[in-house]
């Protein structure tokens, strides 16, 4: 069954899913944050078929989230390193980790985030970069300057979240 493409949609969530919405992609990015860079490392960590890993790595490179770098000439071998765009995905992973611990781990957390200097647990949240205000409620989704007529009709004056 052919997967639908969301790349043509104006919605930033749909466009994001087009790049990282396939579960292997998010797990590859997770492992890249954990320091893995080589094909064999990703394959061992994930237990993924080589052909699937090849496709996902290629897609992440094409999306600009990973950079493919030659680390050995003979035979040619490459590593996959997070780009700035890829590193910018870190807060998404952190909040996904926290959400999973909070709602999907009845046995308790298997992985946690801690402050490096103190060892105290970190609880990631989403805040407004400009004001530092915690964004749990009280925001409004409005059409942006590049919104097409369809999005302008859909959101009108905005939707309170």
C-alpha cells in the first residue's frame, strides 16, 4: 500500500510528518542523538532490515536532518551526523520521551533526562522562546502570512487551544 504524501500541504505538522513521521526515522534520529553514526550501529541498535535502514537514512539525508560523511576510503564507508536542522529536532524527542514516560510506562521510566551537573531529573515542557511562558493552554492557532485561502477559511480568526 502506497503511503500518502503530506509534503504538498501547507500545514507545518503535515510537512514535519512528511520528513520524520515514519517511526524508523524518529528512532534513527534518537540514536543519532545518543551518539550513533555508522550504518552497522543503527542496524544493531534498531534491529532494522538493511534495505529499510538504507532508505530511511537516505530520506533523512535528503531532508537535511543528517549529513552523510566519508570516514573510510577502502572500502568506502560513511557515517551519518546530525545537521543543524537535525539537532533542532532535539526538543521534539525530549518531549516525546517525557510524554511516553508519563502515559505509556506503567512499570516506570526506562530512560530519563537529568541535569548533568546535579543529576536531578529534567521534565521537558514547551515554552514560548520569546517570553518564556509555559505553553500548556491559552494559545490560538491563526493563519500565517503564507497561508492559502483554504487555511484562511479553516482557521478564520483562529482556534483556541
